[in-house]
């Protein structure tokens, strides 16, 4: 946000490249732990199918992935539409875009800090459901007005909710999955989080051209609220399935 305000949008790509370079440098210091003895491979296609059916049959991972898919399609693409909200809704131009982007990033950073302070995954399913509801409420508030200084803290709340849901889902999936399936289920998680987010951006863009940005994301907020209610109905089933490591299950 500060770079956009001071020198424009173009240099952001340089900043982004430097940030990725730092991350890639850090990967050289990652050391893998003990690995299970690998079974004879049945082929890439068979292993992908095995991971998919494992996730589809799991009483906790299946509904979690479905909720994550909904969030990825209708909420995560909001970041791509910040310039539209800044220009067309709030009438603030590049400076408004910078502030909204920074607010969303600040909320996401706060979510990361919050989750790193948690001692484990106990209670994380309830947090996931609560953040899904919070995301819906924040989207409804964000799209219900054109007052910029209401939009800024609401955008921070959206960033907090989206990242909390994404990271909470990852932590729960890694806990609930047996070791030999963890890589395949994590890959499915990545496809849903990133791939469906891209599909959602296209879909919401088409709808927004017809109905407008505010109406499109207002409806997205209502869908998030409905998804949360569905999740709460399944809470008694999915909580033990997600928060108990496989080796501790009877």
C-alpha cells in the first residue's frame, strides 16, 4: 500500500519478486524429518484417485473441503476486485486501492500471528465455522455502504477471516490425515484454495458485469453465512474427526 501511494503500481512487482526471493532462500534451510518407507507405486493416476477418494470418504475432511471450496470461489477473489471497489464504489482511486490492500494484508498478518500462538488444533473447527460466519458478515457490511472509512476496517476483518479459515483448514487437514495420504490430500487442498479461487474470480467478474460489484459480493456474504449454518449442523461429527490425530482414534 505504501509503495503504491508513493511511487505507483509498477514497482509493486519488484517488491513482490524480492519477497519471493527471500522465501525461496529460506527453503534452503528447511530440513525434512524421518520418512515412511515408500510403498511400490501404483501409478500417478491411481495415487491421485486414492487421495481424492480418501478425502471424499473422510467424515471431517470432506465437509471442510466443501466449505473451503465455497470460500475460495466467492470470497477469496475479492482481492482481485479491490481496484474496482476503490474506483467505482468508494471513488478513491489508486490511493484508496493502496489503503484497502494494506488493510486486507494487515488483517491477514494478524490472523497468522493469532494462529501461531495457539498450542494445538483443539477448538479450531469451531474457530473455522465462526470465521466463515464472520467473513459473511464482513462482506455484507463492506458491500452495504460506500463510506471509505467503514470499508477499510471491514476489509481488514475480511483479510483476517479469509486467512484464518485457510490456515485453520490446512492445520486440521494435516492433523486428521494419515501420514501416507498427507501429501495427496494437501495437494487437493492447494487445488481447491488456488484453482477454485481463479475460477471464482472469472465467475464473479462475469456476474459483477451484470449485477455490479456490490450486489455480487453482498450475495457472496449471504452464501458464507448459509455455509456456516450448514457447518454448525455437522459440528458434532466433524470436530472429533478433524481434531483427533489418526493414531489416537479407536
